[in-house]
C-alpha cells in the first residue's frame, strides 16, 4: 500500500513537471494539444 502511494505521487509529480516544461517550452504549440487531451494540466 505504501509503495502504491509512493508510485502514485511520483507519477503525479512527473506529469505536472512535463506539463510545466511543455508550457514554458512552446506556449503556442502546447496550447491546442493540452486542450485536446483529457488530462488537465
């Protein structure tokens, strides 16, 4: 159970970091892609 929580937190942090990197890298290109994806970044 503890390992599952650790993995879940790691995945959540990695996804948020990827979203932030994409937003700062190319704001114009990442806009439509994020809006089309169901994941809320």
